[in-house]
């Protein structure tokens, strides 16, 4: 069995009878709900960073990716973390954190935008907190982000972009403005500031997220993913 056995696995057992898999689950049959650990945010964060370390070193476990694992979770889900990531094809959260099916509730949008991204992004995050009981939210930016680079260029050139791309990059402009006040590469700084703005927005988001964050029941963190090395680093 993989090193983790958490509430999402137990939840998967709820629909097992209808799937005709009871006989295959004998080792798990005696595990009660009271015995299933509900990990806190710090434990979940450590698990993600440990998984990323395995990914970087090339020692991934590739947990819970077989058809049987999908079948176990066909009736319900209990993810342990929400990842707001960029839609970039090079940023697959399950792979870079070495996680399996049911581990992550992933919301992907170009530029990993939170502020101004609308009800769909906000509602997706709130659903995972309110209905699925997730205790950790991570806003994940990445190096060489095309959306952030477009926002930097758009501000410098002051030229409109076609279609809804123009509206999207305008949502990143506050991060670019903050980045200009810092020394160093403006794109790298803007990527970092964009993550921090997303974290700030989520920590104050009413009515579902702000209260649990203030009470210490929910944690919101920011991180960046380096495309070249594969490493994820937390952003303070």
C-alpha cells in the first residue's frame, strides 16, 4: 500500500459494493472512519513538497493511477489540496507533485489568475473547501509564464491584444506594477507578485475562505514551479 491512506481512500470505499469490488478490498475492510486520518494543512503541504522532491530526483512513485484506483473513487472524492495552477501544458500538478487520482483538486487557468478571474474560479475553490473539506490551497505560478510575459509586454507597448486575451492580461497588470518596484528581472518578479496577489485575495475571500483561514483551519500558500529543474519553491 502507498505511504498514504487518508479519508479520500476511505470515501472511495463507500461506493465499492455497487462496483462489485468488495472481495478485492479485504485488507481495507476492517478500517473504520474513525481510524482514517484527516491530515492537517502542514502535513498535506509536506506531502506535496516531498512528492516534488521525488519528481526532481527522478524517483517518483506514481501512486494510484491504475484503473482500479479510479474505480474506487468513482462514487465520491476527498482531495487533500486545492492547486490553482496555470493552464500551461508544461505544468501538470499531479505529475510534478507525484500524486495520484483523488489527491488534488486542480483549478487551471492561464496565468493562475485568482483576482478578477470570476465566479467559475472562485466557486470552484469555495466548493472544494465547503463541500470537500480541503484544508490547503496552493496558488502555483511557474517560470517563463506566457500570460505574465504578455502582461509585461502589453504594459510596455500599450497595445491592445486580440479577443479576451486583452481582458485576461489586464488582470495580471497589478502584479506587473508591483514587480516594477523591485530589483531584478521584471518577468520573474511579476510571476512571483501574481502568486502573492492570488494568495492575498484568497485569504480575504468572503464568505467561505476568510473565516477558516483566520481560525487556522485552512491554509493558503503560494509557490512557483521552475520548468527547467522541476522544483517547486514556496513564495513568502
